[in-house]
């Protein structure tokens, strides 16, 4: 059969959760093929499987969990292969949904930025200002007045430069945002949508948490374990190390869920959508603790990496050694970040029009919908996509 041929051709075709069994005489083995085993793909697969659909999940990487994949390294430390992933959301629906598959460890993320050899809280808060300028701002009003005296009004706040300069002025912008952004994105903040730097607020109080969401926690046994539980369903088969282009014909399916890059799906027919990549340097340090907090940001362009992460702060793991990751931004490599700017959005819209004309394919996730989404937003998007799909199928059955 086609399957046996496909399996014989490639040793890396590896059914993981349950073996791929295709009962004899069955012509339509899978109701749905899901491309990608990250948040978008796993949520779709889980929902569809619970609803009784036969689902095949295909990922070209040799593991599940997409960019949220974590694993124990040689020192036994739980690290995030693709950089630090901190879960936070204001959505009770998303939090409750994921809570079916994991216990949680309470964790509130804190970040320091290295500026002229000093470590100061980031996002900028009242203590950051006091430490940086040797001030003694005591109240929110004083901090707000200080920032207002430096802020430069911008008529229309359009770019990632405008949004910071209009809030804190040029000096703080250059200190904390300009260099970091140039490194991270390979372009000046003035060339990026305001949505990018708007992710990081400025505070006049002394709250030094990176996020203020209602739910902030880490999956107690890690992300990969959570994904194993999501995908562990008798209706779900899993093929890892297999690209969609190899699986597409070999495994017939009625519906497709695609969570890879949308331009790739359409053969780059309108040209490549820009994505930004990173190179990760993972290291183990022979000490119990290396950093004061989980993440230190390096806004200076004199340093080639953007940030360093020490995972033990996130996971609470206790062990003799500790592992850290440096992030080096790059143009080449896996597509990690869609790049929010008007011309890219216009190109995405052309691909989206093609996608909308294909009712038998659902495009979900950060790469397929070209949105700079956090994990919780991808989960929310997938749950909504599933609901729409199920409603459409129910309608078609009624007809
Ligand atoms: P992905 O996780 O990218 O999954 C897509 C999967 O599809 C991949 O595994 C890929 O191999 C597979 N695939 C693609 N094309 C094909 C193909 N043709 N054939 C087979 N398989 C294919 N979010 C947070 O909420 N908090 C954070 O702290 C956070 N930190 C982040 C740090 C970094 C460095 C990065 C890059 C992202 C971070 N995110 C964070 C965002 C988070 O990673 C994403 O929101 C989430 O992982 C997106 O899930 P997804 O399923 O859409 O995509
Ligand atoms: N940013 C910055 N300096 C910082 C932190 C963030 O300039 O110290 C900007 C930068 O452009 C970054 C964006 O804000 O890409 C969003 O930051 P976030 O920490 O949310 O990035 P992510 O975790 O998604 O990589």
C-alpha cells in the first residue's frame, strides 16, 4: 500500500502515540490531517479526536510541542529547545482548557536589563528610573511627571519607535528599545508596527513583573508532557520527522489543518513572507544558579545576543548545575517570528485570500495566520477555529 511504501522509504517515519493502523478495506483512513504538532495543531487534533474524528498529526520535526518543546539536556536540566516560553493569559477559557492536560507551577516572570554594567528592572518602572538616574521618585505621580518631561509627543503613533518615544522620550528609547529591536528584527523600530514594542509597557509603579495577566504559571511537568497528554487519544495517530509534502498524498484525508507557514503552503506563489529567526546557544554552567532572575535582556548593540535565560527559575527544578540559553537573532533559519509591518501584512492578505477560497483547509497558528501571537492566543484561535468548523459540519449534515 501507499503507506507501507512511504514507511519503507523512510526510516524516520515513526508513529509515536499509537501505531498507524489502517484497517483493510477502509478507503478513507483519516477524517483530518493536521500539519504541525505545536499549540495550534495539538489543540485542533485534540478537539477533533474528542468529537470522534480520526486524526493524523504530521510534524517535520522529530518531536511534538512545536516551539514550546522542552527536554532534559545532558546535565538533566529541563530546558526549552527554542528559547524561553512563559505561559500567561487573561482567558479563563484557555487556562481551563489546558488545565485538563497539566498541573501548574505558579510563576511570575521577572526580567532585568543590562545597561552600562547595571542590572535594572525591565519593563521600565519607577525603580528602573531611580536606579538608572540616581533619583528618588517616590510616587506614581512623580514618576509620571518625570516621564512626561522627557516624552516627545508624536502626532500619529504608527511605528514601534513612535510608541516608545511618545511615552518615555528618546533617551530611554535608545537605552532600552532601539538597539534590542535592531538586533532582534534586523531593522529599526521606526520600520516596525507599533504593536511590537507595545508588548512591553512602561510603569510608574514598582511592579517588576514582565506580565500582569490574571493567570501566570508554568506546566508543572513541562510543555512536552502536557502535549503528550493532549495527543494521547485513540483517534490520534502521530507521524514525526515527516514533511507535509511527503505525507499529503500518502495519507488521504477529508479535511486539512495546516499550521506551518502559509506562504510555503501556497508554494510561495506571491513571493516569500518575511519571518525572523534566532540561533540558540544552550550551555550548562557548573553552579547551582547563574542569574538573579530567569531572563536578562541585553539592549546594547555591542552584545550580539538579545537575552540570556536560566530555566531553573521558570521550572523550579532543583539540581547541582544549571542550564542557560543565549538568543542570537538571524535572518536565516526556522521561521520563528512573523514581522509586523504594513507591506508584510499586505502580502499575507493575498495569501489569506487564497486560503479563504479553500474550505477544506483550515489555517491556524502563528505561522499560518502570520500573527505575532503568544501561546495562549494560539490556543484561543485554535479553539475558535474548531468551533466554527464543527458548526459548519453540523450544518452540512443537517442539509
Ligand atoms: P509552532 O509552535 O511553530 O508549530 C508549528 C509546527 O508545524 C512546527 O513544529 C513545525 O515543525 C510544523 N510544520 C511547519 N511546516 C510543516 C510542514 N510543511 N510539514 C510538517 N510540519 C510542519 N509565547 C508565549 O505565550 N510566551 C512566551 O514566553 C513565548 N516565548 C517565545 C520565545 C520564542 C523564542 C519564540 C520563537 C516564541 C515564543 N512564544 C511565546 C510564542 C509561541 O512559541 C507561539 O505562540 C506558539 O508556539 C505557536 O504555536 P503554533 O502551533 O502556531 O506554531
Ligand atoms: N523590546 C526591546 N527591549 C527589551 C524588550 C523588548 O526593545 O528589553 C522590544 C523588541 O522589539 C522585542 C519586543 O519589544 O522584539 C517584544 O518583546 P518581547 O519580550 O515580548 O519579545 P518575545 O518574548 O516575543 O521575543
